[in-house]
C-alpha cells in the first residue's frame, strides 16, 4: 500500500495493489478525502499510476484478460496515452 500526500504531508489517497493470481496486479486509488481537498499533483500522480498499470500490465495481456477487466484494447490504449491532466 502506498500513501499519496500533499505538500504539507497530509494523506490524500492510498494506492492499493491487488494481485489476481500473480499474473496481473491493478493499483486502485482509495480516496481518503473529498476530491476538492485532494491536491492536483496527487490526482495527477494517481492517474499516472493507473495509466502505467494499463500500459505495463494490462495491454500485454490477451483480449480475454482485457475483457475480464471490462476493457477493450482500443479503449485501454486510448486511456493509457492520455496526458494526466486530461484523464
């Protein structure tokens, strides 16, 4: 578990890694405060981690694994290529 903090050291999110049979892990963001209380940098970092997970762990998998995660390859590619400020 990884805690994301703002500049004052206040925790704004936790990144949790779930392991699905050891072959695939997906970081999830648990919001600990309202989105308006979360720093912009912390939100961008959480989006960056999500996009990196898509690129590095989900996209190399076969389409059947993507379907299990409720993604289609084109949407996952598009989402992984978005700049964090547009996600």
